[in-house]
């Protein structure tokens, strides 16, 4: 029984010291993390730069940003933001410089993937910042929110403008098109 008491006492002291030290640090870790299932891509991640869908759409419309799709090549081929380049996180070492060589480091780069829990765009954005692209931003749940806002996409070689002329749904690139 004495050993059990000592185990709990040591654990209590360790937790107390750990929490106390965390509070004294200038870059302390938050005790409570706010998680959101907001599908609009407006989540704020600590130490990760995100961009809202409204800001991304404005930059797209004004041709002020490069878009990089962090999803797999197959997923990219089924549909992506119009003009976006594919830089899949899974092949970052092999393809990185082939894709970003023509992007000046002072330009805004918006990375995206799909799904609220997809963090590939965050990883890619942070990686680009380490390479000197200080204006890299992640559009969380980018593919979904881009489609929800009916913004221009390329669907398996078909542009959004062509889709609208033939009454195809732009937002459903991965589904068979109705005739």
C-alpha cells in the first residue's frame, strides 16, 4: 500500500512541476486547445498560417497567389482549383523544386487539401516557409470550401467554364457527370 501511495505522490509532483514549468516558459503550451469542425476553412492553428476562403478567393480573382494542391496526383487529376499545381506531400522530396522553381519567394502561395482533418496543406505550407516562401498559407479543407463557394475548378481536364456551358456540376468533379 505504501508503494502505491508513493507512485501517486511521484506522479502528482511530476505533473505539478511540469505544469508549473510550462507556465513559466515564454512559449508555453496551451492547457486547453480549441478544436473546431468548422468546414469553412477558417480554423486557426498555433504556429501555422491559414487563410480564409474569402481571402483566398479574392487573391485568386486578382491573380495574386499561386495555388498548390497537396493531395495525391490521382485526386488532383479528378479535380482541382483552376490553375493549381500539384505538389503532393507524399512526394515532396521528388517533386518540390520542379514545381516551385518558377515561383518567386515573395509571392503568396496557398496550399490546400481536402477534409477538415487533412493537415497536408499545413505541412506543405510550413515546409515552403522553411524554404524561404514566407507568404505560404494553408487553406484548411480547401477543396471542399472552394467548391461550396462555386469557385473555378478544373475537372479532369475540363474547365469550370466548360462545365457550366454543358450543365455539369463543377463541385462534383469526382462523381460521374450527368448528361
